[in-house]
């Protein structure tokens, strides 16, 4: 069986667009996606540009926070904290990888799970790991799994995030 990725993508985008229109019609709410890009990694810039274009195509507004010169950890956490608290922002896309010296795990944990469009927040990871078949994370764990929780590597979490924003959740892992 050959999967036609283009037609599947168009179908998903059509479903998302219909959902956005239904949400607007029923509640008057216009979904807002905050996009945070720190650094000047070329593949990340392309990915973010494509997500912003897809968002526009389905009626989701974007608020761009592009910082090609970088940010300190404190400034990044402050930005993510303000976006998390902003009721007009419904989803936050923190583009990974972050530049060296920035703590991805701390940044991801700053975003509330309900606004984490990639589903990388530790709470989302636990929920998605329970939804996966036993051992599904085994080949990509970064540490020996404990009896309490298997913790996927960042690349495994990016490959399958379990995000409630399916059209924004898949991404190739940068080199």
C-alpha cells in the first residue's frame, strides 16, 4: 500500500479548517498560535515559516516571536510564561532545537500542557506514553526506564507527540 502524503495532508488541513470555522461560528473565538523561534538554525526557520503558512490557510492567527540573535534562558522563560498567561494565545509552538546553552526541558515545562501544541510537556508525555503500547518508547529512551515512568528522548517525543494540534505536531528531527 502506498500512502499519498499530499492528499492525507490536504484532508487533515481541511478538517482543521472546518474545526476552526465551527469554533468561530459557535463561540466567536479566533484561535491564536504563538510561534517562538530562538536562534538562526535554517531548517527551523523553514519549518516555522511552513507552520505559519499552514496556520493562515486554516484560519489560525499567529503571533511571531522570532529571536535570531538568541535569548537568555531567563528571557526565554519570561516570554513563555507571558504567552502561557495570555488568554488570547491558545497554543504555543516552541521551535526546537534551542541554541546551545538553553535548557529545552525547562523551557518546555514552562508551557502549560493545554497550550503545548507539540505535546512535549512532561505531563503530555506521560499521558501519551500511557496511550502507547507497552515498550513503544523502549528503543528511544535516554535513560533506563524506571518502574514509575518511561521518558522518551526529545527526538522520540517529536516523532509522536500525542498533541491535540495534529497539523502542528509532526516534525523531522534536525541533525
